C-alpha cells in the first residue's frame, strides 16, 4: 500500500532524506566550495527547484496562444519542435525570429561577392523558417532582424519585441533557457525580460547548447519523427552539425530520465516558470 502511494505521487523518502543529509541548504546539490562553482549558480538552482522535487508532466494543451521566440532559425525546432507539433491543431502558434542569421551557415552559389553571399544566407534562413512555420500552421511569423552574434538590448529592440507581445498576448512563451550556452540565447532572455514587463505568461525555457535540470517535461514520443522533419528544413545549418541525431538522442535520454515507463519513450525538458519569476532569475544571473 505504501509502495503504491510512493509510486503514484513519484515520491521516495530515501531521495528526500539523502537530499537533506547531503546538504540541506541546497536540497541535495553539492556544496559550492566542493564543486568549485559560483555561489550564485547554486542559488539559482535552489530557487528553480525548491518546490520541484520531481519534474512534472505538462498538461496538454499547455496554452491557447503559444509564442516561440527563436534566436536563430532552427532553435524552435531543436528545442521545442515536439511541443509545437503537438499543438499545431489545438493552439494558435506564433513564431518570432530575433536575429538576421547572417553569421553562420552556407548557401552554395558561385560567383557571389561576400555581400551577396551574406544577403543570400539571410534570405535562405528565413525561407527555411517559413517552411517550418507552414508545417506548424503558425498564425504569424515575425522577424526582428537583429544582428546575429551581436544582439543589442536597447530601447528599440525592446520596443520591437514588446509590440509583438502586445499584439499576440501569449499565454505561453517558448525560448532557450536563460543559462543555455550561447551568447545570443542569453541575450534573447535579457531582451524578453525587459519586453515582457507587466505580462505574466507561462515561460518554458528549452535546452539546446546546455542541458538543464528540468522541472517540467512533455512526452513527445508520437511527435519525435515530425520534430526531426522540422529540423531537416534547415539545410544551411545541418550541413555543419548533425542536429537531427542530437535532438533524437536527447529526446530518448529525456524520455528515459523523466517518463520512466517501460518501452521507448521520448520527451522534451523545460524550465517552466511564470514570467514574473523567470524575469527575476534572468535579472539575477544575466
């Protein structure tokens, strides 16, 4: 009987006890001095997961109006393509591309000047995202055209994103989580933190360049192949990095870690917080 209760509520007393014994202040995380990390990192983890002993499965649908903020064309597919595909018939999906995409990728065309090649790359990356938006039946696709690897957080860029937030009024916002290991991804979090003042949608931070400790996940077993197909739209990117193998492998790992059921399962992992709490963490760490 007791074992059934533990299984039902995903609670095990040994896990709780070991967390308290190991170092109660950080709820089971290693003491900062022993790990060589910065104290602020551990304070962030503690704030994130103080009330999340076990990651919870997101209720479907997660919202009615979903805004996917993509620093670069392909981030939304790699980080949350399964969630977006699952919602394409049950929610209004909106996508905003933050950067112009000029800094990375290749378009194979002979006889072009460097300026022409750059312009061609920018347009091709937008076209790749248009394919993804069409496949997801997105209600809108917007371009902020900020410099790739040179995002400036100023009144103009904040106003551009705030205008879109006002128009779309999302109840869910997707973006790379605030400690993802890419400078543009972190800059986009700072941009969002300023632009979403006075709004409090649910924020789902997804992982790409740095794995996160999730407090929420979504089973995407039935959507995994569709997610990989979305990533395949980005020919300018997958010629350099095999994002399909990465995304599939990470999904199986997350399924094993989070779903914990028999059979092969796939999942996407998130830091899920109300925007007000998410902004607080962004302001503290970035």
